[in-house]
């Protein structure tokens, strides 16, 4: 990130924007550019950019220092910002501060690095994390009703069994890099004044940022600690999932060299149904075509549901577009209790071709109705 970036310009807000205005703008931009939602080129960099700006402008003290003296030292940008990000991320359903910066941008066990390569850590040390894998699961409404178990096969890196993922030949082990003292990075102060310190953190050239040196690499994986293979994974998609949801299986993604595995992200796609429309809160809609006489005299009709046909009683005198309900014949409520209803809308189906006898009867019936109205 450039130290000359205008944070107000990044978010597109005026310098006198209120905290609520800044929060609302960042919420919209985070939804638009979050890497799980936007796979286009540059989206991840844009997400990093707006997050850096929000981390400063959402904090009164940081914003005051930025307005007075310019950019903060890089180690100060995200420190203490967890609450501001948590409120927004959880509100829009993309996890918390630690989840996003650890899972999406690659954190460390026992703590996590800042996602913008400033190099500071929040919490304890640990190893870096592998990339997440994404699997697109397509479900019918019937499968949403019952849930789905599926065995999938994914090409992925797996820890080398010969070296147990260390990258070192059996009988040996990696040693700590004596140049960076196992940190994997070198810190350089390149500018300092009475108000702030600017820090450059670069990967250690000796250990290539790993913090460890392998003197005797494993012959099976050539020191990488993992090998490419196809792995079968059993996934279980719970009842009531909704289109666009992303489920997470921890540790089933790519391993990092000598590090923690990423996660498997299961993106849910619910196929449109031929006769049902999904509503909110587990309800589904079915349009029942019926006749004028059914509405006027009342009738009992068979109505399809996701679990078979059910009898539905139409009360005499029902009006077109009336709504009836079949209790509990909808979908399970994901993360909640019980099931929704099947909402049945009554539509009159008007015949398009009548013979002479039918036309005469309808005209006679029309006269009868008009005589009642005239009285």
C-alpha cells in the first residue's frame, strides 16, 4: 500500500464525513469487493485498499493523527480495529475481523498477520496458512428439504507422508534461520520523526520468508512438504440452506509449506423449481389454477408438495388470488426451528374455447347474477 494514498478518496467520502457515513460506505464496498463474492481481477487488492482506509477513518484517534500529520506508521493501521470490522463483517454475513483476515488473506496459527503485508502480528506466532479451495454444490429444492450428503473428489496438495509435512528428509528436521531468528522477515526503519515511524518488512532472503532452513530436503516432495494428489472428501450439506450461502470445512483446503491447511469453501447454488417458488423464512409458493365454480361453490383439490400430494379445501365464496396455507409443508429454516409453510395462491383458469351450449349456459348464468345485483 502506498503511504501517499488519500483514504477519503479511496472510500469516496468527503473529509467532513461522519463515522456513520464512513461505515455505510465501507459496508457497501466490502460487500462488492470481498474476495469470496467478487472473483474479478483486482477485487482483492481493492478490498485491501478500502479496509486500510476504513481502519484509519473509523477510529477517532487514528483519523485525527492522519488528518494532522498524514499516514500512520504501518504497524498502527489495524491495531485495535477489531471491533469496528467485527460489527460490519458479522452484520453482512462474511465472518468476523479475525476470520476474514486469517482465512481469506492467510493468517498464522495462534495469531494472524495483517493482510496487507505490513508484517505485524496480532496475538501469538505460528506458521502461515494454505489457500482455501472452492467447490460449487448445486441442489434442488427437494435436496434443500432433506439435506444432502455427497462424496466429492478434489485435486489438492496433501502433506507428504514421507516427511510428515516438514519438507526435511526422515531423520532430520528444519533448523531455525539464524539471519532472521526464525521470523521469516527483516524489519527496516526507513523514515522516522517525532510523531511516527515508518517500517518496511521484507521476506528474509536466506530462508525465503519461511523462518526455517532445510539442509536435507525430502526426496518425495523435494522439500516442499506436500504433494499433489486427488482426495475424496465426504461433505454434508444441512437442511434449509439458501442460494448463495458458503459453507466451510476447516482444514480441507491446500496445505502451506510446513504450515496450516486452508479450508474448503462450499458455495451453494439452488436450482429453480418447475412449480414452486421459494419465499423467505422457509415458505414456498404454489400457484393453483382452478375454476370459477370451485371458488364459488367450494371444492377439495389435491395439491403437490415437496413431499407428495396433500388435500386442500377451498371455501365457498373464495376470491381470485386468495391465499391458503399448508402448514409445515415448506422448507426447514436454516439455523432456526421448524419448517415454513406451502403458500397456495388461487388463480382462476378461464377457458379459451367454448361450444354453443356452454356459451348459452354462461349467458343465462350471467343474467341470473345481474338480476340479483339489480335487486
